[in-house]
C-alpha cells in the first residue's frame, strides 16, 4: 500500500522532498502546501536578479527548459498536488492530519497524512528598534523582497542605502545594490564582516571592499529615522546618523517552528526542529528538512543552524526518501561549507575556522598560504587560504579561502577532503587535474598542505599576521627582513622598520644581519616562499629564532606604509 | 655531515628535487646538470605561448616576480650549482660519480655524489616513416620546438598543418595552431581521440571539434612527402595525401633511460626507471623522478608511465627530501588525473575509465550525467560526466568530465574522493560550496552520485548511448519515448522512430503507449531527468522493461536527425 505524504513548505526542501518521494513511489499521494503564491523559487538567485545579472524574473521560477514550476507543472509532470497561498494552521499528530486555510479565499480544510514533512524554512530577523515599519526598509528573503529591490534598481531613484548585517546575504546584497549604482554603507554588530571567517581573513575582505562600500563594524542600529513615513537615515547605537533612502536588513534568519512546537515536536536549544540522522523529528512519521531544522556539525558533533540552499535540498531528498521507504537514507550532517561572490572575489570556507577550533577545545595548527591559482602567463589570480588541521594527526579541520582566483575549486577540494577524513600527509601528493589554464603544476591546495607539512615537521616556523602585528605594537625587539626585489619594495612595503635584502643577494650580505644569533628575525616576501628560503638559509648559519610571516605581504591585513 | 646531492635534469622534477633538498638541508652541496641551455622551463605552457595567449617568452622561464631562472638565480637564491649545456655521459654507482661533457666547449669532467637523483625526462616519439627529416616537421616538446612554432604563428605563412596524435598534447597543439589561423587536420591511429576517455566521451569531443579541425581516426602515417626539402603533404597508410606545410608529431613520449640502464639500474616493462615508494631506484642512494620513471597506479596497483608536469614536481619533492633525509617521504602513486583545455571546453579524467576498469577485471558500474554547472540565470554551462564505481561497494573508481562548464572543479572533487577511498554513499550528501555564481544547489558531482545511487538501488535503470545505438542498429523492437517539449523536439531530435509525449502530458496519454507491458521502452529528454521521471511513471503503471537513455540528447555521441 502506498502512503500519503503531506509536505508543509514549497520553496527548496519541500519540493525536493516531494520530488524524491514521487520517484521512490509513483503511486503515493503527495500534497504540498505553500503559504505564498510561488513555488520552488531560486531564492539564492535573488541578489543576482536585483544586481542585474539577468532581467527575466521568470528564470527564478522556471525549469531549465523554461516551464514555470506552478501547480499545473507539479501535477502534470510529477503528479504532486500543490496548494499555494495556503497556510497550514496546525499539525495534529494524534489523528495524523493538518488543518489549513486558503489565504486568498479564507476557505479552511483538513488534509490527512501517513507521513508528514515539515519544511517551513526560516524568517528574516528584524532588529527590534524604532522605525522598523518605515517605507524603505526591507529584507532580501522573499520573492516580494527581490521584486521590491529590483524595482529600486530599475527606477534608479535611490542614491544611498545601508545594508545591516555583514554575513553572506549582506555581502551579496551589498554587491547587488552597488551594481545598481547605489552608494552603500554596510553595518555589522560584530568586530568583523563574515563572522564564519577568522578575523584577519575577514579583514582582507574589508580591505578589498574599500572604495566599493563603507564598512562600519562593531555597531548596532539604534533607530530607523523617517520623514513622511519613509526612511531617511539609519541611526547607529553610537548616535551617528547615516542618511539613506533604503535599508536592507540581513542580520540572519530564525527557523519557522511555531507549527512544529504547537504540535509537540521537540525544538532544540538553537530554536530549530530537532531531527535524527533520518531527518525524522521527535514524533515518528513526521520529518523535517531545510532551514527550520537543527542539524549536526560533523566535525564538532554539535547541533547547528545551517540555512543553506544546498543543504535544504539534500535534507529534503533524505526526508522524502525516508517518508516513503522508512528510515533507509541518512543525512550525516554538515561541515558548514559556504561561499559567496563579491565582485571579482570569491570568499568562502568549509569546516572549522581557527576561532571555532579554539572554542571546541581542539588541538590544532594553522597556516596561511597566499599564492596564485594559475601560472602568471595564464593570468593566474591570487588565492589566500587559511588551513586549520588537527595538531597531532594533521587531519583537515577547516579551510578558509578568498581572492580573485578559483576559490570554488579550492573549497570543493577541502570539503571533499574533510568528508574523507583526510590528513595533510594524504594530500601532499593529491593527484589533481593540472594544465596551465586551470592550475599551477603544484595546485594551491597542495602547496598549502606542503607548507603545513613543513610546519608540522618543524622545517617551517611561521608567524601569523596577528602575532607579528602584536609584536610590532609591543615594540618587541626583532630584525625584520624583507627579501623581495628592490622594485617590489618601491611599489609596496610594510614600513615597520624592515631591512630589504633581496633573497638573491642574501648569501653575500649575511654580515648585515644581527651578530647575536639569538635575535628574533621575521622574514617575508610577497607570498613568503622566498621568505621561507631565506629562513632556511639563516637557520643554516646559526640563527636560532627565525620566523616566516605567513602569507607574506599578500595576506597582510593591516595598514602598510605603501 | 651534509651530503652532496647530484641531480641529472633541470626541467621540472630536477629543479623541484634540488629546491626541496636545499630546504631540507641548507648545508648540503647540490649540483644540477641540464643538457639544454634553459632551466625550469614551464613546458606545459608551450601550447599557450604558441597559441598567443601571451607574447613574452620569458614568462616561461621566469619566477612570478620576473627573475629568469638561470644559473645565477639558482646559485644566488637557492645555493644550487647548475651546469647547463652539459650532458651527463655516464653514471658510475661503484665510485659514486657521474661523468659529463659540456656541449658548448667539449670540456669533460667528473662529479662525485653521495646521493644521485635522475630526472632525465622523456623524449618525443617519432613515427619511423620516410621523410621524417624534412623541414616543417616538429614536436612540441622542447623550448626550441615552442620557438619554432611561435615563429610560424608570428610569420603567418603556414596555411595548413597536420597534427599527428590525438592525445593531450595533440589536442593542445591543435588549439594553438588553430588560434594561429592555420587549418588543421588531426590524425590519430586509434579509433578515437584522447584514448584515456571511453569511446563515447571521446566522440563528444570529436563532435565539438568539427568545424575547428578535421579529425581522422584509425589512421597511421605512411610517409612525409617533401618538395625541395620541405614538407608538402602527409601520406596516410590508406594512401590519402593531406597537403600541409607543417606537421606536429605528438604521438607520445619515451622515458630517457639510457644513462640509468647503462649504470645497471633496473628498467621496467614499460621502459621507465623502476622506483620504490621513496622514489629510490634499484641502486640504493640513487633516486629517480619525473617522466623517466614508472610509477604505481594507486587503483590497479600496476605500473604506468605518467608523464605529467604536476607529478614530476611531486615526485621530485619526494626524491629531494629522501636524498637528504633518508627514506622518510613517500610518493604513493598516481590515479592518472589529466585535463586539457580545448577552446571553450575542458576535458579530463581521473582514475579508471570504463574500458580500463573492464581490462582490470573489476566489478564496476557506470553512469553518465549531462547537466549544467550553474543555474541558467547565472549562465550555467553544460558538463557531461561519466562516473565509474565499484559495483558492490560503490567506491569511486574514476570519472571523465567534459564540456564548457567548470570541469576542473569536478575533476578535483573526484580525484580527492578517490584519494579518500570514498564511495557513492559518502558523496550523496557532500557539503560542497554552493552559491549561484559557482554551482547548482545540488552540484553536478552530487547529482551524478545521486543518479548512480538510484541505479545501484534499482530505481534508475539506465541504458548507455552505445547500448542503445547497438539496439537501433540491430533494429530491436523498442518503444522510444522522447518526453521533452514540442519546441525542443522541433529544434533537435534523434530521428530514430521515437514518439514525442512531453512529460507534462504523459499521465493523460498513457493509452498511446504499447499495450504489452513487457515491451522494451527507452525514455529520454535533453539530459534525462524528465526521462527518469517518465520511467518511474511507466513502471508504476506496470511496464516492466523501461530504460532511461543516460545523459539524454546532450550526451548522445552519434548523428541525430537534427
């Protein structure tokens, strides 16, 4: 006997669960509820619609061959009944049904189920400050938000906007509005943008943004100031007023769990629906998937909220299969891989940052590698990677990567390596696809594990930009050695009292170094490969305390002399 | 006590071994011999120099900051003595020295060593046919070859060229010469180009090349025909003469092992130097690295020749470390990952093809997935992937990928997955970086393992393009069902007697299907996702023998009606 599957939510996890359920059993009855009028919207695409990467709104709602995914499509192509503009008002597990109300007609009804899948998503948060009801304040969460912001682009009347929140959505929104010709200020409560990154990596992003947007960190919003019912400024908690006609709030989302909670389904400490590895809730036969759930971080074992479109689809697939077949499919959890585009930069991470590893109490090591993705003659572009590995075993714990180079490939490699429990020693000879249009002979990811291996073997003694900056601030006695060429030094330099001795002349100029072999020496170059070679040379002539500035000048997040 | 390291070969593996040895011990004496005048040439970049991707020849010989890697650079920056234009004439393991001769001055000498690293590379093969000495015949293996072909581009006098050999170098050369405005014919002895691909995948490449070059397979060269000492035609073994002023021979390379053989070092059945996992030859203290070696295929355990620039570097790094430190570093082998660019296409593979898996006697399954790399609204481009997995465990054995999409990332994922011994079940929920500029919500690689998982579970019954073509040729009775839209059918179709019933109408038109539920039915669409949904539907109404054409029309390698 085929079961009847009811799904609450028609955006990402819901439709995927429905489609998977259908493919597992053509004869099951499948009913999907959607509160809005659109189904299966490509919501991750909203910033690109707003930013003018494409103009045809239907592309967000269509199959690749141009068929709108409306109720007719779902019925004709997939045999799935969809009820749009329909709110499920309660789940009644005892009698296995849901009650609903059509928001257009007011009509109410009851739908029974054998298995239920909750995919109610998440709601954009709003700061609880005065003026939040003014015109000109929005999120970028719904199709309506996207339409609203796209109209602003098309009308061309807004001059200044504030983006509140420097997470993934905030960054994507900032790009979209900048491309619409709007002057942007981005406001973040935390001391950095993109809080999943370590501070110095986020700072590199902030440096890159300069000239494209104003960035204000460590600031909350105190009030939205209006004039005639419309926003005219955002007031920060330090009293500063930023004039603007538009504010986009992107301070995160909260799981929509009211229905689940009222039905007695267990909710976690983070506010999401609790599910087991089969995506089943605390009530047998009721599954949940997508942004409304808490899922397991596979590295720490702790629950997390991970409201990403890809995970929603994968979770939906597992929930859909299990709803039909019983609990045969497993969703193992997330390593919280994320990526965003910011003009010419890709920015992303997978696994644990250093700060997350520290919080988890793990024994870890880090390294920073700044080097190109491809040969110079193929127009190679910079990548900066910060790798975090387990201190003893070298197991990959996480990687952050950013820059104009091919960040997406790098993160895919790290994510798959973490999935495979691989360690540094497993990756030093990783047999990756090499040809000059795609990679250096030693791929950036491999070069990164090479440096880490050298560090673990004690061959490479690195100093992070933050440690070095702290020493500079504390006026620690050090000999700072820049081993680049004179031409490079002219173009750009630290200005921290460093001495320039190009690597090629260092062997003949050793007498210019401090006599005391115990002097702390920090070497660097553009990316710190030459810095490393200099350190090896200095150690060989007896210097005992030589460190290499990791990532060199390319990964230096602080102000330089020039 | 530091050891003296001598290295024979200064192209890729040699310089990497030298640099690694230096970093392991700043005090060891390192001498590197190079027969030509250039050192550390970026030989994988030759096709791009010839093709005009860049004009500054020095970029092939320089560090990223523009310093030519000449003997002064090696001495000043790395403390490595290099002897260029110097041929090592013999290795004398009993007395631990090598004899050499300066090719410019004729001067002879002897250099003793504690550890020796052989990195003599490989030599381009030449077909043993008449006329090979004519002007206008070259390889693209040396810097001189690159100079010769670049001059032909710059002079602009050559109108027609023949490329002999359809492997990676042949394909890259073809692109380079096409970009130089030369009409190309590419000749391959085997029944297909790129013999590391399965036939039907190679055929997709051949279809793509049409209009850009003439492709002649299953043909050898019988003679180079000259006029006044210069090439004027290439004669095939079937007698056809192809007029041309230039022939580039790219029929592979042979390891340079004369020196090693004469020194009593063991040579393998494939003609390469035999090494253990430490890259040490049969004579202790003598290492080898790069194209002159045989290395282990990590999947089959068999030795292979794998003359790739990335492996040469990785092998050199291991040899350099072990030469200094004793055998502490391990080179585990290769999975023969390769990639090449061909105009807008990336083409590559990692691990085993179906044909290699069959030859190895492995129990395997395959699947083909044709789908875009990104959403349509972000200008997503097609990828065609053929995945080979172990039949019982689902362990990834190999993947071939091609198309205008992001092939490099796909192959990096598969290669890392193979390195991690991952199976289909490990990858169905792989947490990859997703944002619309980089990927679909379900990445192409994940979609591929989803299909494979469906196939392994018996949900998806596929038929390969070759099997289906065989059935068509044999005029097997089948009902062929195209479930695309009428508009798509107008644009392009198989013309194999198929019936068009768009998926969205199929539920209402089931009566148009054969009455006999045992009839063999083959369904497909553009990429066979709708084809799959149709098959599920047909099975649910009792059809017992429904198959989905894998990869749909996008992966169809044969002629279509339109």
